[in-house]
C-alpha cells in the first residue's frame, strides 16, 4: 500500500485517500517534535495508506496525538473509527454537532447506504467503526489544542455542513478547510491559476452562513488553504471572491425552480452551463468538454444538495 504524497512546508504532508480515484480527496499529516495529527482521514479503505505514511516518516502509531475530521461526511471522516482503533494514544477532535455521529455512526451509515446502496457502500467507504466517547474531544468555535509546540485553532464554519469546522495553524499560516473553501482539483490548475467551485453536497447547504464562514477564514489572512479536494491553494482572496459569486449564483439558479417539476434536473443543467461559462476565459473548448465530464460526479452531488435546500425553502414558504 504505497501512499501518494505531496510534501508541503511546515511539516505538512498531503496524503491521497484514493477515494473514487487518485487526486479526488486528500487528508493531511502534520508533525511537530515527534507529535503527529491527521486532519481528515478519508474512508475505511484509506487507513492502510495512513499507517504506511507514518512508517515512511519514522513515526510510531503511539506518536499520533489527534485525529481531526473537519466534518462527518464519509469521504472526510468515514475512516476515523478504524484509524482510531490502530492509534493507542490518539484523541478524536470533532465539531460538537459531529461528535454524536462519530460515537454512534448508525445514522451516517444509513444515510450513505440509502444514497449508494449496500454493496457500493462497502466498496466506497469500507468499514465505519464507532469511537469510544472517552476518546472524543469536542472543539467549539475558537477552541485551541497544542500539537508539540504548535497551536491549532478551530473555527466553526457552517455553510457546506453545520457540523463543519476549519483548522487554523499559525505555524504554516494555513487553514485546513475541509469542504468550506470549495473544490479545486490539481488537474484543472493552469500554471499558477486555480479553478474553484463550491461543493453543495446534501443535506445542509446554507448560503448565508457560508458567506460568514468565508469571512471568518479571510479574517485570519491565511497564506495557504489546504483543501480536501484537493491540495494547497494560495490565491486566497481571489478564490474566496469567486467562491462567493458561485454560491450566490447557485442559490439564484435554485430559487428559480421554486415549486417547479423536475427541479433537480433543471438545476443540474443550469449549474453545468454556468460552470462552462466560468471555464471559458481560461480553457480551450476541448478542455472545457473534458472538465465537464470530469466534474460530473460533483455536479450531480451539488444539484442533489441544492434540491434539498430548495425543498426546505418550499416547506417554509
Ligand atoms: Zn462534505
């Protein structure tokens, strides 16, 4: 199980979780004075890669102090329980709204099984293992923990999900953003220019809290943002502006279909056209075609999440 790694400054290693395909989802290992932490874990199938990465870094399983999923979606936290079972000294640090689901993952499993089916569930996520509540530390907004002489601060960042925090690390001047700072795949990077898009996965997309979360991230003036999907981006102010515009556009598109039939498909078509327009200034027609195909799974998830949000608005109206 040879892991695919990207090494960044400040003892941060990006590890490919191998979820869906190479380059789709990452998690991170951070080290300080022999103390280690994983930020996001990938799925149960990722765990062998994480243990192998420790070996490559000459670290023991005893050296891992913390396992820190940014939120409890299974591509970020599905492997947390299995990983914790291999790490005798580790505490799980998690958002208050995520903690119950890590201690008893039944609802997470049922939710994902409903979406993906029993057989696919196992293939995609492997084994989802409950975590002993005595090993779980809840991190509220602005709470801090120490890793060696490094301080990690947690920022409550709803918008993608209400159980989402981001992790600010002063040492790297970086923020681990989970899904709050959107998706930006390395395949789509052109020179030093990144392309970013939001991830509005079911079931807790909320535009207004998301804008506030982006403001909170920008207020820390980070030099680096470490995305789960995928890797480090540095043009923070520009990307945040684009992300905010995209979220607003997604919300506007969605609201057009209030009480409409077949709204999910219509939303799906509209966000795809919008995406293609966004790509036009920087990419050839051939590349746009290629990236539209490449982003199909994300567009499907985004449309499904927007539809859930629309249904909530319809019910409240
Ligand atoms: Zn997510």
